[in-house]
C-alpha cells in the first residue's frame, strides 16, 4: 500500500508552498484558539463560526449571535469573550452557535478552507485526533497558526506530536524538513511541555496578561475526544 | 551592559518580520552557496559578486567575468561552474573576481542587503564567525536561505550553532521561538551532522545528483577563518 504523507507547515504564510497536496488540513493554535474551540465542543457548544475580521464579528453580533473576539491576547472591547478556553465552559453556551475571531487561529482556518477537509487540532484532543487521522487514509498537513506569521513553539510541538504518532503506524511518511524538525522538537518537549515552553515568546506574552491558568489548561493533553470539522463555513463535531 | 539580540529567521520569506532591528545579518546556505563562498575566499578568490537572476549572471559573463550559476542543485548550462565548493578551489580563480547566482543563497543575500552589515555564514567558518560576531557588540540575525522559501534543517542547525555560541557568552539574548527551536535542533545534531541530516530533503536532493562529497565538505565545521562581508554589492574578506 502506498504511504500517505504527514507534513508540518510552520506558518500560514508558508501554506501556499504546501497547498493542494493534502486532503486533510489540521489547523493548530494551541495558545489558545483551537484549544478554546475543542473546549467549547467538549462543553456542548453546537457550532463555532470562525471569522477573520472584527467587522465580520461585529456583523454577527448585531444579528444576535454570541461572539468571541481576541487580538494580541486580549478580549476585543465590546465582545462577549475572547479565546480563553474557560469562557467556553459557560453552561449558557450549551447547544448555541458561537462566533469567534482571533489573532492567528481563525485566520489559519480561513487560509486552509480550500482543502477537502479542515479539522481542529490542539493538545486537548491530540490522541482522539491522531486515532481519527490514522483511520482516514488521507494525506495530512498540520498547519500551525504561529504568531503573526512567525514560527511558534507550542503549535510546532502539537504538529510534531501528530506527525510522530502517524509516522509510528508505518502508514505515513514525511518529506519536508519542517516535519522532521517538528518531530524532534516534540520529542524534546514531551515529558514537560510547560517547562519546555518557559522560553516561548507567546507564553511570556500570556503570562504578562495573567493567563497562566489558560496556558496550563491548553498544555494538558487528551482532555477531550471531540474532532471539530469545518462544514459550510461552520465548525461542528460529527 | 544591555544585552544584544541574536535571532534565527528560518526563511527569506519571513525576513520582513525581522528586518530593521539587526545591524548584522548572517546569511546562511550550508548546502551549498555560503559554503562555496567561504571555500572560494579560503582558496584566494579576490571577491564574489552575488547576483539574483540568470540574466544578470549572463550579462557579467559577456563582460568576461568567470560566472557560477546553479538552479535546483545543478550547474546552469553555459556557465563556468555551479555552487560546488570544489569548483572554487581551482588555482585559476586566485585573485579573481567571480560572479555567483544560486537557487536560494544569493537571493537571501540580496534580500538582506538593506542591513548595515551582511556577512556570510556556514559551518566551514563557524568558530571564526562566532568569535568575530561576539567582538562586534551588535544585534545579530541569522538568515537561513531555506529551500525555495521553505524551512530547511542544515541552515537551521548552522543558525542554531551561532545563537548557541553567542548566548553562551552572556552578552546576547533571544526573544523569538525560532531561535529557541534552532538552538534545540543544533544541540540534537551537533555530535553527528551527517547522520542527523540523513532525512533532510536537500541532502536527499543532492545525493540523487551524486553530490555526497560536497555534502561531507559542507558539513565539516571550522575549515577556514574567512569572514566574507558584503561591501558595495561585492563580497570581500577584510
């Protein structure tokens, strides 16, 4: 049987060099958009509508939707919440449709939306996602959201963890240096994500905003088995 | 004393997010442009004129210059040589001015040319370059040439080695996740670059062109103490 590819793309800006070759794109924004999305579905949210701009978010708000918007780690003024996973554990959101716009994550979802299948990855749903990806028998690209088009460590660790698990089955192969590097970085970090990310720029950024509780939550793997999938512009769980 | 920054930028495409903040940019293309440039100066070449396009290279050729041109790992038809370091060990090149155009390296030099100082880095001149950078007391960016705007392992290892050495002095600091990652990748690889790069895409590419001898040469550190610097569009050694 021919092996499928699993590769890691470090930033949305580099997606153009990968696109078209992968049926499945896994969008990753560990701190915090895709972790928040997984938490939302785990806590009963019905669907999440990812939007790129604040203007789109405002338009949904006017229509009466509950809307989260984050820029530079903070809730945008006038919105219901930002991208803290804890905001999405509110019982009031159960069975609701929620709109979300964030600095990096929702932009990456939008960029990837030309792919056959877009799924949401984070450390929170890592094992369930890996199991699901292995059963699909498709080429998989892990698209890291990065930070404003620059490489970040936490998304790379998550992409590396997915590549590592898929490669271990013998059914997948990798061709790109970024995938090899992501795998090494994951392997160096896996015994202690929190310690490894001490020096990460985004962890420093969130720490200065008193978001250590969020960081700990986002770096605790396998809390949920939800696999959010993009369908007609909305994220849902199947 | 305020610490200076040393950072690693993975690809020329990401340079725009770093530019302006670093007095010194070290351009790195281990396989093979910057290794070839170091070999050229070590063997007595007087200057190297880096040009981006084949058209510019042809124009110099018409004026009687010796011109090297490489695309996709191979010598471009009609040119004197490509970017194999061994081509530049020819005694006929002693004290000569040589023109060079390559897939990634000379493009990276051109992109970086807005910086105050552009120097050429490779594993071949690693220790001498590190010693020189430490004495400069300036902010340093290691710009990896990558492969057609994608991340590559060998340039990242070299950038990580420079960051590691500069940080070890206590006079430098790093803020970017890419620099942290490069340092880890260098540390994982340093006992055996050749083995570590087994799975590198570019090594595979060159191996298929029977260039293993070139690869071994380029991965053997500290063969020379030359530090090529860009001055008025020409690389020279001071």
